[in-house]
């Protein structure tokens, strides 16, 4: 069960059983910080790689805009659906769905640019943004977890740390994505073979 954000006993289904409320809350917040950092590392990396992928697959500037527009549309719908669902089913389930959707989307990216399905596919690259957009509600759910497990007096600091973890991941991710693109031939006009090499390097 989860407490209301306004006060009371701080509980969440992410808190390990058998631990006191204080130590369980500390463990839950550390897990959330780590998960958000890794998640936004991947977000930053993909934001760097997607324009490269789109160009290599023959996309236009309109295609680049569509990649972000599809993600944004998914975010609008997913924030309502997954937010309510996590309130009912628990934060752990909500985060699991969020990461599963991201994994599906990233897998579709890898398939679209690696040719493992028999051909390189720009439409599949575009479709890959839909599950990521719908399911990637990591920050929405993580904020709810922080509200669940922290007392009002310490909540502001915990939220600041959450956003610091997000920023740390987003700082490193684009740099890593740029290195991958460069390593796989992003500086030349080569075809999708080099793109596939980058895709197979994705987490």
C-alpha cells in the first residue's frame, strides 16, 4: 500500500520488506535515483543517434521532426494512462511497464537499422518511437515514489536529487551516443551497414 503524498506513514511497494520505514525509504530513493540516471542516459544517447539513423535510412528533415513528434504524442497519452495505472497497480509495476516499453522501442530501433529483418526500415524506425513515448513515464512515476516514501520536510531535497540524477544521465548519454555514431561512421556518407554496427552496441 502507498500513503498519500501529504503525510502519514511513508510506504511504497518499492521499499524492501523487513526494513524500517526510514531505511526502506532510503533504499527506495537510491534505487529510483539510479534507475532515472540510467534511463536518461539512454534517452540522451538515443536523442543523439536518432537523427543519424534517420539520415542513414534516407530520411528528410520532416522525418527527424516526425521521430520527435511521435514520441511527444505518446508522452501525452501515456502520462494519463500509465500514471493512473501505477496508482492502482503499484509503482513497481508502473516502472516495470515503463522500462519494458523503452526496451521494446529500442529493440525496434536496432531491428530497423541492422537489417536483421531482411531490410533496413525507416517506417520501423518511426514506429519505434511510439512504445517509448507511451511507456516512458519514469519521471512521473519516480516523483510519485518520492512523494510516497519521504516526509514533507525532506521531500524538496529528495526531488532535487531526483532531477540531479536525471541531469547526470542526460549529460553523459549524448556524449556516448556521439562517440558511437562517430565510431560507426557517422562522419561520412556511408550506408546503413555502419548504422547497424551502432545499433548492435545499444544497451
